[in-house]
């Protein structure tokens, strides 16, 4: 029957929008069709298509129309616009669950790195209906945000500082919202705003717990997880950080999630677990085995990044990170700090970003090889290229593909692509239906695609040159629109859309 079915497959050359008459005869049967068959907008022929969900890894050709994949063929397809991808990999567009990119300069770097959907889930946004307005009517990538508990907390406890943040873009994390406990009445206000924003389409709840260790008590923490359970969304949490390897912060949020049946996602596991990465992952695996909906991510870099006013720098940070002042850089200039300059910047530039070098490559390698650990960049806010930040936005995906797949052979190519695309889509799709059509290459899926050379793809960015774009990325497609070609942004193209839990 499979042989007969293959004989009656109608292979019509799709070269125009005019009607075609297709006739196939099989044995004594004749089937005929006479219908209008629109042309493809574009076809991508002869590429090595890797789809981790179906385990497809073979040379195929894709037909794209109206932003969707409508054909996957063993034979080349025909269209007025045809791309030859011979010798190149065609992958689903990458989905970054954890990025603080807030403007076009940051989104540009992520797009050049193959990211077609940029999400702000750790810190989140507020209010959701205004998140992304700064990107204009034609954003470079798809984007979305969780409901930012921290910003709601600022609205309730310290509204003047929130207004200042909106006006200047500068965040001082030493203010009341990050240091003072909320009253019962204030916690109720926070709850009401969380619920309102989730109803408006927020993609879960972003919870910067480590940045407000002194401020958030058990009641407020449990309220957040209770709201998440009620709305069926995850809490994306930066856990309270202890001394190198201490897992109590992880235990706290898993227990809170398990108690009320909430989902929880642990942000940048390698940066929080440090030398205890294996213990943390064992605990996550054990919780998953008990039925807890817990997931995690890592980034393939060796520096953390945080505002110098962050709560962690008010604690015994040198013991926590097992580093000293000489291991900290001022991000925007690359200056290595001393005790004196650290104190000066903390007093005069509380909004400034640090790069504190404490993560070991060995921790990253151990984390990335665990099943289902996703990749996310933790890219820092970037509104211009005048001030440097960590290079995460410019090279996280390509660092995984170049270093961990090709050079070190820690992952197969399909496994790496799954961690960059399929697994993030699955994390989101249960409460945000739009993600069911992302992270895959199949008929009906969104035509968000990355085409790259597996032999040359590599990260060029570094801590001293954080905006240098990667090599080996042939092209990036967002909703079927060519957005990157030969490592350069295509001018006047912006096919991205805002994604909320209400988007289909």
C-alpha cells in the first residue's frame, strides 16, 4: 500500500497561481484534480533539514507561503524565489527564554545569532500590553515577556523609582522595592496586579528572588507560586544564591512549586549552582521524577552580569562567588576593578553593569550534557553600542554549535538544536499556543528558520569585543521573511510579532 500511495502522489510544479490539472493513474484507477494551486513565496532547496521532534535529519527542500512551511520534499521545489542550501543545515529558529534585550540593538545581535524569538521571562515586563512598544511596528524578531513581579513590586512599594526607570532606563536595585518587605495589604495589591497581567497574556511570572532576598518573605513567595498554579503558568525564577554550591535556594523554589502544583523554571542554572551543578541537576531530575513540572537552562559563558547595586553585592559576594575585586570588570569599558573603584562605582553608578568572572567551563560542560537542559543567553539590556555589555546576545547559539557540538563533541547537532528550539517551545506551548508552531520543521509550522554551515559556524564575540557578529550563519528567516543574509541584517525587514498567552 505504501508503494501504491507513493505512485498516486501528485507532484505539480508550483510556478504560478494559475490552476493546474493533475492526473495520476494507478493500475486501473484514475484520480484527477483540477484546483488552483498558489505558488510558494520562496523555496529552500537541498539543505540538511534537522527537526529534533520528528528526528528528521536528511536532505530536504522546503516550500514556504504566508510565513508557514507548507511543503517538505525529497525533491527540489520550484519557485520564482529559490534558495540553494546545499551543504548547509536548516534548523528551526532558536527560541531564547531568557534575554534582557530591550531595544533594537540587542534584538539585532540575537537575530544574527539565529534567535528568531526573544523572550524576557526572568525579569519579565509590566504592563504586558505596553511591553515591546519601543521596538516599533516591525520588530526584528518575535518577542514576549512574563509578568514581572519586580516591576509590580516597584509599582506598589516604590512607584517613583518605577517612573524613573521608565524615563531613564536606569535601574537602581538598592531601593525600597528590592530591600523592604511588603505588608499584607501590599502583597494583596501585588497579587491582584499579577492576576490582571496574566489575564492580559503574560507568559508566566518572572521572579528575581535573588535580587530581593531581604525583601521577599515566605508569604509573598508562596503567593506568587499560588497565582502561577491558578493560571497554569510557570514561575521563571532567579533563585536565592548561597555560597558556591549551596542548593538551598533551589530546594526552596522546588518545594514551593510542589506544594501548590505550580510549574517552575530555574534560570541560568550554571550561574547559580556553580560547583554544585551536578547536585542541583540531580535534585531537578528527582523532582521531575516525582511529577514536579520543573525545567532549567544554562548559558555557555564564564562570567555573570549584574548591576553593581544588586543585592548580592550587599552580601558576602566574594565568598559566594569565590572571587575577589580583581575578578570583576566594569562592563561598559572592560576596566578591571579594585576595592576602591568597586566602591566608587557602587556609590556613583548604581545602574552600571558588572562582569564578574566566576563560572568555570567544566560546570558548563557538565550542565549542557544533562538531558533536557535548555540554552538561553541571559543577554543584558542594550540600547546602543556605545556602552559594552557581556557578549551573550551576540554569540550564545553559535557558541553551542561551534564549541560544544563541532569542537568538543559534547552534543550531537540534533540534540543542540533541540535545546535551542524544540525544548523552549515545549516549555511554553501548554499555556501559550503560538509555540506549538515554533521550534519544529513540519508542515504547518511557522517558517522561522536558521541556515548555517556546521563546519564554520562559530562565535566571534568576546568580553572585550561583545558586539562582533558570528561566522557561518548563512541566513535567518522570521515568519518566512529573509532577515539575515551572509551574516548581515537585511535592511528594512522586520517580520517579528509579539507573542502572549492569548496569541494563536
